[in-house]
C-alpha cells in the first residue's frame, strides 16, 4: 500500500484559512488515505493505484468520465471546482494521458497538505489555482472558453456546498466554459425529501437541455442522506451503457433521465443569486466510524 509522506505518530494536519482543520489519515476500510475536513471524509486516494475510486459518488463520476470523448483513453480538457485530495484529477491523468486539467481551490493550506503528503503522479498536467471557485472561473485562460470537455463542481465548506455555487447564474458561467459536447458533473448532497436536490435539478435544467441523476436508490427516493451526481450537457449525454454498469456495482445505483428527471424537479423553484442557500448539513453522526 502507498504511504503518505509525513509523521508516523500522528496524522498530518493543517488549520484552514477560513476555519476548521484538514487532516490525512490512513483509510480504515480499504487501501489508501482519506482527506478529512472538520470530521467529514471528503476524499480518498490510493497512491499505488489512482484508478481506485472508493467513495460511491466518485465511482459514479468516474463511470461518466469513462464515456467522454472519442475513446476511454482520449485526453480531456477538464476544470475541477474544489480540490479535495485531487482524486478525480489523478484518475483522469492515469486513464487519459495527455489531459490538461485546471483545479480551483479556496484553501491554500489544504492544497499544501495534499501536495506534501499525497503528491500527484509525475507528469500529471494539473494546474492548481487558489481562490473562490466562482471567481476562479472568471480568471481561467480565455482559450478554455467553449472548449472544456468536463467541469466537475464538488465544493464543500465543511460538509455543505456554499450558496453562491448553487445558482442559475453560477451554472450559466460554467456552461460558457464547456464545449458543445462537454459535460458538467455536480456532487449534490441532500437528505430526506431532497428539497435542495430538486431545486438544483430544476436550476441546472434551465441552463442545460440534457440532465441525468446518478445515485443510490434509497438516496434518490429521499429516504436517507447521501450524494447524488448531477450530470448535464448541451448535447445528448453518453449514458447508453451506464444503467447496466451502475446496477452491476461495486456500488449499485440508479440513473434517472428524461421524464423521471422532469418529475423529480417538478414544482421546485429555480435558485438565483438572490435566494441561494447552502446545501443542508448532514446529521452529526453520519460520518462517525
């Protein structure tokens, strides 16, 4: 198993600029390491095998990414909002050599922690920019506008997505980055009733004509707190093989498309900058191990 560079007696840890702490700990359940922010596991990394995706929602994101482009090995141009431990950028660098990736992360101490103790593979073309995700979008090189194959929005302050990263105005800014066939992936965390997720689907659907949802069946039915992967594009989504893949595991899931997505969002109001709110906070005991 890979080994994080750092002290053997305790987990490497930093104080974040905007409050709270981040630490890296050996995973108790699988090979590799977890990035934990304020007690919430936010990323898993296997230094020996960057294609090993452990968290369920990340596995689902990876399944979509595998469908993009001319082939599963074709290089991608990708922008990631939220760094975490750089799990998806590592995956893309390993499976699609030659990809060029931009990462925007607010917390410089977190980036420094990950770079020191969970270094990126040599040769990975990943540029990390420090700053707010939305402001960072506006500072990306103009050449990226209209040419990105993938944008991943997976930003959490503690265990909540900040309000300003949930609005229709925000998603319009993302849409300007994407190529005609480009895909947006959003990690949406919500609990019973899924009021937040329904508003997010309604909001994204006003910007992108093609929208799908990937999630555990119980989460998609609103029976427990969990992560839903929202997939959106201006073009037909590459999901032909996903239902069978998701049902087979390793984390069985359901994909909702078309009329099912429309029904899911029916009656939900569109989120604007004027009324946006952060995603709901999970129950305190959800991540206790």
